[in-house]
C-alpha cells in the first residue's frame, strides 16, 4: 500500500528528468528515492496524528532512520532542487497533494501502524528494496566512501565457480552501493561500478595464469624478488604515469600495492584515470584487485585520495579460500 504510493507520486519527476543528463545517478531512481522518503515521512506523520499514544515509537523510528540516512535525504533534495530550479516548489506541492489523495482514502489500522513503525526501524538498518537502498547509500556517504564499508553496509562476494577465476576462489566484501557486473575482458572476473552502476569509478577482480609448470609453487624468495619496485613497474599499462609502489601482505601472501595514472583518448575528449592495484601470486596465478577513479586531470588526485581508504578496506577483506 505505502510503497505503491511512493512509486506513483514520483511519476512527474521521472517525466521531468528523463531528458536531463545533469546527474550521474539514474533520474528515475533518484526520483523514486525522493518519493520513497516523502511517502515514508508523510505516513509517519499520519500515524502520529491518528494515534497519539504511538508518538514516542514514531519518533524513535524517525531518529533511527535519520541517523542512517538524513544526509542522503538532504543531498537528494538539493540535487533535485538544482536540476528543477524554480519549478521545484510547485512540483513538491503538487506531489504532496497527490500523495495525500492516495493515502487519505486508505485506512491505517493500529496494527498496520505498528507494523510500519517497525519496518522503518528495519529500513534504518538497510532493509530497503533495490535500487532505493543503493541510492540512499551513495548520497549518504558521498563525502566519505569508506564510511559505507565501516558502517556495515557491505555485501559478500565470491569468484567461486566462475570460469574466469581459473579455479581460484576469492572472497571479499564490497560496499552495497557499488553494482556488480560481469567483466568485459578475458581476465576480469567481475567489476563493481559506483553509484549503483551509474558512476565513473570501478573495483575489479582479475586472475591471470602465469603459465608456470603444473604444481610449481612460487617461493617466498621469488615473490620478494618479483615484487621489488623495478619489477612492479613492468605491470604499468603503456602510457601510464608511475606514482608509487610498495610491498604488502595480501591474505598472508607477499604482494604489492601499485598506484599509477593514465590518460585515455576517447573520440574528441580525454579521460584521466588513477588506479591502485593490489597484486599477489597464488598457485601459479596472479591475483589483481584493481580499483580506479576517473575525473578531470585537476581533480583526479583529490578524488583518488577520497576513495583510497575504501579500496584498502576491500583489499583487507580479500580471502583466498583455497589455502584454508
């Protein structure tokens, strides 16, 4: 009942946005998320008015949801205001009139009210349908992407059974707002795209076969030599600018962290990418966790440094399951 109303009230916003390309976020998803928030608050206000004895419970639910997603709601509204300009106030007023007409005719019993209050509390913990949840998380943590991970809004990922993983099972945790897609190149198992698949940033899992004799195991000494700085630079794509490299331990295995910058020409424009690769070797396979952001040249370092803590969190969660 309530979710249906939330979807319906955003129809005007969808039609307004569908020819606008001013935002990376899918305008249909953005509009429905805005409607979702407006519908939820209107329903809570209606419950408080109809059942005064439930006001304290409603306020608790509001506080819990606000702690999780208040910033997201404010930023989504601001982005829509920026896109619609002077039309926003009129639109919001019309939208609320439509919402009221849909919900006023529906009888919210006390049992339904109590059930909805509990539902809002669960929503505060991330129990929200897709793609509304991913949109809220994107806007909530847009200034600190790593906070999504550290707040527990993560999903488990595995390469188990995927033919591109070449028999290696890698488990990891990824932020929920990054959408999983199939890799489009031979050694990329899966990639995760920011902003629920609409963004410009990517996390990818890659496995390459080193072509070693069957059963051959790389020794610690060989790994140490393989991952010294001069050798690591050989991993750089052609035309890339080396930034830094250092040895790391990736799930008990010697590896490296390589950071570089690349500028690519596309049609009549260029795009700058800054990438960090976490690399190790296991059972004759080279395992890559490749994380990159893209932006204008003058802004790329700021954006990369903003995302690096998140990328390191993902790398720290990586487990090569076959060794256990």
